[in-house]
C-alpha cells in the first residue's frame, strides 16, 4: 500500500526519466518522494514554490503537476546539461522559471524573496545557507528535504553531515517537523 503510486504520473515524467538514465545522473529524487511532493504542492493554491536543485526535472514535473494554474515555481541548478533536460520537457510551462545558477549565488541574490513551499534537493538550502533559505519561507510554508536515510551514492563523511543537519533543524523553535522513515528519508517542516 505505502509503495504504490495511485495518482496520475506527470505526462513528461517517463521521457525525463529516460533522459536522466541516459545522462548518467544518479541523484534524482525517487518516485515515492515525487508523489509526496505533488500532494504537498496541491496544499498551496496560488503558491510561490522554490526548488533548490532541479537536476533533470523529475521532481520538478511532479511539483508542477500538483500546483494550480495561479502558482509559480522557481527551480535552479548549476549543471547546464541537466537543466537542459528539464528545459526540453518542462520549459513550455509558464508557471516555471528554470534558472542556471550556482546555489550560493542564487540564495545570496534572492534573500528578499518569500516562498510557500521549498524543496531543498541540493547542498544549498540543506547543508549550506540553511538559515538564509529558511528565512525565505513564509509562515505556514512547507520546507521539504529527502535523502535523509543513508544512500549508496553518499560520499564518505556525508552521514555525519545528515545527522548534524537533523539535529540542527530539530533544535529550531520556528519549525514544526516530521521525520519519515519512508522512501529515501523525508523531513517535512512547517514554519510557525
């Protein structure tokens, strides 16, 4: 039951998945996480969405499929080749702004922006510049991270970073959060 996807899969998902495999990119969000991202996106009508780490756009396609027509999504990545895949399959969606940028530069240049939903799927916004990204979250906004359970592609020493991240985010008094031992390990937090 908990590992079945019983909702429509975005039209572009399979083409992006194939292109992702052909590119050799191995750090895309899994389909269970993507399904959750879609469901959570539906809770923010007319929302402002941010995805840190577009990759090839797999999770982006699911976030878009949960958003309504009045919502907007900014998604950035520093890898032009991966971003090109997302642009090929998702670039016509007027709600989406795909940005080629370094994570640190993007966060520092956009500190004044506010979002209702942030999916942090790269170092910036999770392990780097976390406080700055959480400042961008509106009250009632969702902050979501995945890959909190040990993954085979984690570099040496990464588990300690993940443990320290969880300890820090749990210590913040401005967030209410739930850790899920499901999919690749998900944390969902809501800003007070």
